[in-house]
C-alpha cells in the first residue's frame, strides 16, 4: 500500500513510541506498573513489604495503639522479647490505622493493645487479667484465654495488604 508523504511522516513519528510500549509489555508480560510505596508513618525497620492494620472498636482516643509483629514461630508468640518489632501510633476513638513493615513476604502474627496511659506496657489487673484493650490477627475467640498461635497466623504474600482487627476490652 502506498501512503501519501504526509501520512508516512506522521506514522514514522509514532513508531518509536509504539516500539517502546511494545518492549515494556514484552519484557514484563504486562503493561508496566508502578511500584507501590508504603504510606507515610509506616513503622518498623524499612523493607519492601508492609502491612496496613485497621484496628476497630477503640473505646477512646487516649494513649497509643501498639502493634506487635511476631515471626512464624509459636515458641516466641506473646513471650517477653519474642516479637520482631512493636510499632506504636496515636490512638483514635473508633478506628485507628497503622502500617508496619515486615521483613519480607511470609507468615506472621499480630497482637495489638490499646495502651491508654501510654506507658508502653500492656497493663494487667492484680490477678493477671488484661486491663487494656487488645486484639489479634484473624480475630480469634479469646473467651477461654489466649488464642492459639495457629489461629493468629497471617499470610502476607505482598506489600500493601490490609488486615482488620477488632479490639476487645475487659
């Protein structure tokens, strides 16, 4: 097919753009996508993987919400110095949002507590019961005591996922 001279020039000017786009699609198998970035204020040692945490049911906006990250190791769950990291954000009545970096994609567990007096410690009553609100990944039942590690394991296959945790108060 013979094209008029003006149309050939126009087609030639678009050729580099079309080739570059085709190369991107061919190299990645899909159209190029931007790399996600963590939200501002994400806590913990920075990595390429993070988890958005939405804590629901905070009874007030006093103090801090502590988000404790545990590795996939039942022997370290809820034991002193067993966590990978504790991130803290200001509490907000109702819903508090937090972001925590995880070392890499994998399985983790989360334990949250509403540190109302901001003393950076999970307070208990004289007989050992919780004195502050708490919650766990996957929202397991806690009526008969602490949840099993198996019930709180959370798969984090990629960055930017969101988990919702319902807070419970004594």
